[in-house]
């Protein structure tokens, strides 16, 4: 069962993360600070959560982005806006998430998310035209 979950987690990671983010997760250096962190993040987020039935990857991305906007997690937002696009969210849907966040997280928080999303969408458009 665990091997199947790990196989599925690898498929999810390949589908939703950029090569740069995958490489960062695979930091093999045992000397790096908190060197167990990448493994723990992989096992909890991808093996245990992203592979669960009940929500599509697109739905999970939508929910994750909303949580990250509300918690002001700019670093992870950068990753998850890109993952959301890879999981089927459109730039228009990302805009709607940001508009909706103005009522629940506030304009300053949504404004920051807007800047991050704009950069990710712009980079995504550039990458897809190459």
C-alpha cells in the first residue's frame, strides 16, 4: 500500500512542480540545516495528503492557494500558484481567488498575492511560448 502511495506521490510531484522545486526537495546533503525537513514535507504533503481521494489536484490547489493567501505565506504561494496552473487552474481563476481574498484576508494580503501571481503567470506564459 505504501509503495503505491509513494508511486502516486511521485506522479503528483512530477505533474505539479517545476524541475527547480523538485531539485530543492531532493536536497541530499545531510549537513544542511534540518536535513530531515524535505523528507518530512514529502511524506506528509505528497504521500499522505495530495494522493488522497475525494478532491482533484485542481481542487487541492485551489484550497491550498486560499490557505496560503490567508496565512501570508509568500514563499509557498510562489510555488503553489505555478502548481495550480499545472493542475488546471487558469489565470482567470487565480484572479478570482485574489479578488475573493480581499473580503476574507484583506486588501494588503490580497495585493501581495496579486503581485506574486502576476509574476508566476507571466513566467508561465514565457515558458510555454519557448
